[in-house]
C-alpha cells in the first residue's frame, strides 16, 4: 500500500471530522443523523481498508526464496521446498540421499521421485500439501540403498498462490531412535520371557531365592520362597525368617549370618555350600526340610556382603534318608534301634560325656531261657514277646537315653547316670517285676526273667563300643545263670583270662576223653543196701590231677559245652547201669545231674528216650537230678516238661533242696519223685535245732505228698540216727562211700550181692 494513499485517506478523515463538528455545531437538531453518517462512513472505510490490507498481504508479501533455499541446502537433515503441483522442488543433500538424486539430475526427475516418495508414505502426491501441512507426519521409508528409514516430516506453507503454493518440508530422522526403541522392546520382551522362563524354572525345580544386598537385615524373597515361608510380600526380615526355622536349626542360621557378615576379600571362587533347615510357613503347620545353597564371600559393588541363597525342598530326600536309616538302623521285629544305631548314637553320647563330664550307664540284658517261648509257643509269639519286652525297656528309659536290640534276645539300654550307683540294679529289678505282666499269649506259661550286666560311660571303656563290650563281657560271665546281674569291673578281665584258658582246655578234654564218671552210692536206710548211685563227673587231666565239677561245669554251661557233657554222662551212666543189670546185680537207680539248660532243651525227652533205647535201660532205673534254679523259670513250662519226662518213666529228683529259692509249696506243684536234702542241713543236723526242725518238716511234708527223701553229705552215724528217726528214705555221703570209679562201684555191688 502506498504511503500517499494512507495520507490521502487520513486527510479525507480529517475533512469529514471537521464537517461533522461544524454541522453538529450549526445544526444541533441534525447532529444525530450527521453522527450516524459519520459512523457508517467510518465502518465502510475501515472494512475496505482491512480487505485491501489482507489482499495486499496475500498477493504482495515477499519471501526470500533464495535465502531459504540456501538454508535448506545447509541443513544436514532431509528437507525440501516444493510446490503442491510438484513442479518446483529444492532438495538438500540429506534429502537427495533418500530420494537417490544425484547432482546432475534435473527437477523433473526429482518431481517423479517426490511423488514416489509421497506414494511410499501412503499419501497421494496431489493432496500431499493438504495432508502434510501443519502436522508431524511419521513415515517409514526404504531409501535408495534399500535401508529402512524412520523420518518424521514437518511441513509448513511458505507462500500461497492461486496456481501453486510453496511449501517447506523438513524431516527429522528417528531411525536410530526407533531402532533403539525396537531393540529396547525386544530386550524388554526377552527380559520378560527370560524372567518368566527363570520363574518357571524356579517353580519346576522348586527353588526359592533369598537375597539381601543391602545393609538392612532383610531378604528379598522370590515367589517360590514366598510360598515356602508362607508370606505374601516380597521381603522378610532375618528375624522373621529365623522365627520360621525349627528351634534346633536356628543356631545354624545364626552361625551362617555371622560367617556371611565377615566378608573376606577373596577373589578365588568359593565352592557353593549347603545347610539343611526345617522351615514351617506358619505356627501349627508341619516343618518341611529344605536345603539352603549359598556361597561365601560374595560382595556387591561397594564391597558389602551379599547374603543369600537358594532353598530347595528336600522332604522327599529326607524321607528316603529316613527309610534308609530305618533299614540300616532299626530292628525289624521290635522297631527299636539296632546294634549299629546304638553304637552310632552311643559314640556321640560318649563324646558328650567326655566334654561335659556327665556319665551314662549302658545296661545289656538277656532274656533267660527265651527259647522256651519260641520252642513252646512258636516264633510268632516269640516275636511278640520281644516287642513287648522292647516296649517295657523303653518305659524304663528316661528321655535322653535309648533302647536297642542287639541280637536275638539281647537288648541294651542307655540311661543317664545321676550319681546313683544303684540305678542299673533298680532298673533291672523293676524290669523283672514288670516282666511278670508280659503276656505270652498262653495261659499255661508264666513270667520269664532276665539277666543283665552294666558298665559306666565314659569310665569303663575308651569308646562307647568298648564300654558296651565290657558290659556284654560281664553278662557273658554269668551265662547259664538265671536272673544274673553284675556290674563291670576291670579285674574281671584277669579272671576271665584264666577262665578262657580253662575253656580251651575243657573243649580239648571232652574230645580227648579226659572226662570220666564216678559213682557215689545211695543207700536205703531201711535195708542198708545200695539202692542207687549218683553219677558224678570227673575231669582227670593227663598228669593225673583232677578238676572238680564245681569248677568246670559252670564253664561248660557258659560256653555251651554242657550239652555235650550231659549227653556223654547220660549215655555213659545208662550204659553202665544196663551193664550192671546184665551182670545180674540187684538193679539200682542211676542218677545223673541235669542243668536247667539240659532240662529245658526242646527235644530232651526224645534225646533221653533214644539213649535209653540204645543202652537198653528201662526208664525207671534212670533218675534226673534237677536243681532249684528251675524254680526261677516259668512254672507251667517246667511242670509241662517234667510231666513229659515222668510219662517217659524216668524219675525226677530235686537236688540240693533247701539251698535255693523254691519253697515247699512250689515243690508241691512239681511231679517229683525224690527230694535231696542239701548237705548244708545234714552237716548241722546234730548241732543245730533249727536245721533239725527244717529237715524233719521237709521229710514229713514230702512223705505226705508221696515224694521220697534222700539226705546228701551224710558223714556220721549220729546224722543217720536222726534221719532214720525222721523217716528219711535214703542216704548218700562219705559215710557210705565217696564217689568212686565204675570198677570200684561194681566191686561194691558184687560184695553186696554175695551177702
Ligand atoms: P551234687 O549233685 O550235689 O553232688 C554231690 C556232691 O557232694 C558231689 O561233689 C559229692 O562228691 C559231694 N559229696 C557227696 N557226699 C559228700 C559228703 O559226705 N561230704 C562232702 N563234703 N561232700 C559230699 P562233686 O562230685 O564235686 O560234685 C559237685 C557238683 O557238681 C554236684 O553236686 C553237681 O551239682 C555237679 N556235678 C557233678 N557231676 C555232674 C554232672 O555229671 N553233670 C552236671 N551237670 N553236674 C555235675
Ligand atoms: Mg546231684
Ligand atoms: Mg546235691
């Protein structure tokens, strides 16, 4: 717009304003109309001016295209100036790269290329200006070199024209950004996938992770571990974790923390280590076994300790271990510990005793004549008895002690010693009392008893095993005895050494026939004639020395040689008596001594019958002398066995009567044929009123029961007179003859038969 034009318009305004002022002044009545005309003219002029101005701006604005092209050329991002009819295009180098334009190419080509570009951007070239103007357009292109490019285009109108408007488009390449985003997305996807794979692996493997990298005493807890610990948040304090551990395992955790906190700068890779914990997820829930795998001396970036590890449920393994332990360490029949387990645990107790100064008793027990149960009632009942006996022992074992079955009917108890020397004795006594309650499931048998021996830990051995062996050794000394009870002492070994020497000799003596039978006459007090003989064994060594049966019979009983000896005695005595009868001497009764071991043999009747048949001796000429120790056993079984022997026809005498435990009332129950009054009464009979009274009473009662009596150890006529007066049937003693050889005895029989 020309400057003069504006001045002209301003001048016209001034004239109009003066006219309005004058007109309103001179003609005030037409002022309103004048003003209205003025305002209308003003509106008309202003509107015209605005329209003119706008027209001018559109048609007469000037852009410095050359300068813009220059700037575009210098841009290192793709940019181009173009008209919407695609006739005029300026591109820069970066843009040429995309379009594949070389410097020599003319704009016509670039127009073609630009329309290809618009096509590839999904835009029609004819409407490109409308679509792109004023917005940011993101496109994905393949450049001339077939590379994928991500470019965001920004287009603005430079000059509008009727024919063709001019636009400027600039592209911001985001290829790297997009690529980075893509790889980031891929990475995130991979991460998520690997995380879920990791979580799945942990779940499949049943592994829970605990991790603490901070200075706070808090574990980060994986999903699996959350389940193990019964929590629903991702963290647990060390204290809370410790609370969930079994009380016995908490010290393990304390030790572990202490170790982990004292991190050593250790560059060498430590081997993974393992702990075993019991954890329960909540009070009232059962404990579960976990193995905890960790590594020492792991540090974070600041050198602080990384405390953590993996928890794996090992209940299955533990159960398997328990089964293996059960198989290896538990006795099948009684379901208590076996010998191996006792030795294993006992060794620990032994070490504890050494450390703390405490002491324990090891008591070994043997059920006396247990074979009676097996023999008479069968193995099933025998097993039941063993089980009941095991439970009985458990009842007498306080906590901290243990019970084990060592072998067949041998058991052991480990009991804490509180300085009470009598404790093992009292325990065994109580067990014997309680054994009376043990049912064998058979009303005809009553209680068994047991023998026991004990040693003190750690005093009586250099190891638990040794102390236990000493107790077993002590028990073995009493083998064959009923209700034997003895504590170990070191002197026993010396005695045992000489015993074992004898044992060896005795075994050899039997084999080399150094054993002989001597016969001591038994005389009928009414007739004064020899009515019988007691066969007494003698061990005559090659050098002529004689060993008393009082010494070697107990050894034979203990070593098991007794049955061989008894068989020899039985056979020899029967054969001898049969021979004397063949010679036609007055038939006599031959007595042999039977131990309780012999008596309780299962096939004792068959064995005796067999010998009688083989030797041709009638059973009524054989008498078995039994001892009162039978009384300690099962009465019903004793009676049953004796009845069988009586049915066979053999005679049964009770030897050494009055010295032992049996009472007359007990004797009444037994099918005896003879009572042998012990020498200890007879020797006192002349001087001791009480002894005399006892002998008198026994003879009377025996008579009333139809049992005959014999007095042993008769050495004087005075004794004979008294015994005769009391009505004693028979006598035996040095007065009538010492034990003599078969030949000497035969001579005596010959002499008697000649009278
Ligand atoms: P016992 O069965 O009571 O035998 C009697 C013992 O008293 C015999 O001792 C005998 O010599 C002894 N004796 C007999 N009369 C008198 C006497 O008037 N005065 C004295 N002081 N002693 C007298 P022995 O032969 O030394 O036998 C001792 C024990 O050995 C026997 O006691 C018996 O229990 C056992 N015994 C002997 N032979 C055998 C045997 O073949 N088998 C078994 N199992 N034990 C036997
Ligand atoms: Mg005898
Ligand atoms: Mg006797």
